[in-house]
């Protein structure tokens, strides 16, 4: 796997460049890290040169196209990104080879947050795939630290090695997992409120499984099931569920998928067809999630909310759903969906109150799947 590293500082003693050199030294044999040294030679971007770019811009574009992922470390200048990195990105804005490129961003100055936020915004606008789990702020002890000092600090070595592992994992997963990592109308994982909550839940977590468990428990325990608590408004989009603190099972599954995706953990939607009461029709759809865990593969979880007789847990590889199928009329519907079923969206957007939704719960025969 090839990672192209870009430093947004031209300073000889730059800590951002030192961080990238340290990453290069830590890379295992399966990862080649290449530092692009020509950013200082790039002329200022001029759209008139788009079709006949200068040699150094062509070289940058070629190296970006050849890389499986980019790793950017760049300082903050006057609460903004440096001209060096912005100019480099401007040369890539209209370049097709940049679209969907996995990119991780390192912040070497913990007190500086404006540039980090702005850089992420620019990258997402340019259609990069931001690798959130590998995009971290490094707790460097001083502004004059060299890569030798970094490589002698176990905490920094562990963080940077983790960055490499997470980039590698994302690059391997992306082709199959792309639909399960993306933001959409109802799984709006890039909504600022979702991004903030996802980051809060991930704080200090050592591994993805821990983050997934925290996201699951947050949605299961902190978001009230709309019918259990008779709570309006009816919610459907993940951010609505988060802001109002309530949702039906399907809506809660949208929020859980969004929080997981915002943490770069692949997540999908699953459905069961359950009887509403006892062992006879009518049926309704019950929404839950599947999360992709590195150790276990796809693993189903149900954050609808526990209550007497309902006890869903996150305990992979053991599956502990809210409603294990015991009635022969009920079914686990096949498939893991990247987006909600249209009938679910219809029920959660057309009715005004939770009572109306309850009397018009979505259903779908297994063959209509
Ligand atoms: C022109 C200039 C402006 C700066 N503005 C900020 C700033 O707004 N916020 C901040 O936290 N640091 C600011 N700094 C400090 C740098 O971010 C810090 O020195 C960083 O280590 C530089 O990165 P480098 O070592 O990779 O060159 C500024 C430094 C320079 C040279």
C-alpha cells in the first residue's frame, strides 16, 4: 500500500514534516510512505493552467493518483491553513484522481484547531474520503521536537503506528464498504451535530470495537424509544433523532449507523418482520443495525432500547438482539442495507405524531425485499 505524505510547512525544522518522517520510519514493509517534497516549488494555482499544468503540478497529480491514501500534516497560520497546503489542494480541486481518495489529517499543534477544522472542510468539499479514525491531534511535548524524539516517545509511536494501521484498514475495506461508510439524507453522518457526538463517544477509546460499543450503548440508553415513552416529534434523519433524543427503532438505527460511520466504522441497516402482539399477524418491520468489526466481520446489534423482557447487548461474537426470532411466522429479513427501506422512510416522514406512526407501522413481505 502506498501513502503519499504532504507537509503544509516549508520550514527546515518543521514539526509537521518531522511527524511525517517519523511515520515513514514506523511504516511496516507492507506500507510505503513517500514524502512529497515539491510543494514549495508549486506556482500559485491559476485555473487558466488547468489543462496545461506546470511540471511540478503534474508530478503532484501523478503521485496523488498512484497513492492509495494521503496523509497531511500542516500547521495553523493566523487561524487558517497555510498557503502551502491550500495551494497544493487548489491544484487538486479539479483533478479526477483526487475524488474519493482516502485522506488522513494530523494536527501536530494541540492548541491550534482552526486550521484543522478548515482543512477537513476543504477536503470533504473536494470529495476526499476523510479517515476520521486516523485523523488525530498529537500530544507533542514541545514545538521543537524532532522525529528522533518522537520515535523515542512510546505514546507518540503508538499513536502514529495506529494511524498507519487505520489507514491500511480503511484502504483495504473501502471498495466493499464504501456504501456503508457514506453520509446520506437519512444517515447524515457528516452533520456537525453527529460528527461532534461521534467524536465525543470515541474520545480515549483504544479500539474500534470499544467505539462501536459506546455508540451502541449511547443510542440504546440515551435515546428514548418514541413508543415506549410516547414521545413526539416523529424523527427519521439521524440528526433529528439525536437532537430530539427520541426515535422509533428504525430511526434509532439511522442514528447508530450515522455515529458509527462518522467514526469510519462501516455500518448498515437490517430488518426483522415481527408480529405486533403475540404470535398472530399483523406484522411490522423492526429496524436494527449491522456493524463491521475487524475481528468478527458483520455483527448485528439492536439499540431500540431495553425494557422488561427486552435485553439487547453488544457482546461480539455473541448476538444478543432485542427480539430473537422464536415465532415461526416472524423472520430475520435477509440483507444488510446501506440506506433505509423506502417504506420505513415513508412511515417516518408522512405521519405527524407517534400515535399515527404506531397505527401505520411499516411492513414488507420478505419477497418484496
Ligand atoms: C506566520 C505564522 C502564523 C502562526 N499562526 C498560528 C495560529 O494562528 N495559531 C497557532 O496555534 N499557531 C500559530 N503559529 C505557530 C505554528 O502553528 C507553529 O509554530 C507550528 O509548529 C508551525 O509548524 P511547523 O513546525 O511544521 O513549521 C503560527 C506560526 C507562523 C510562522
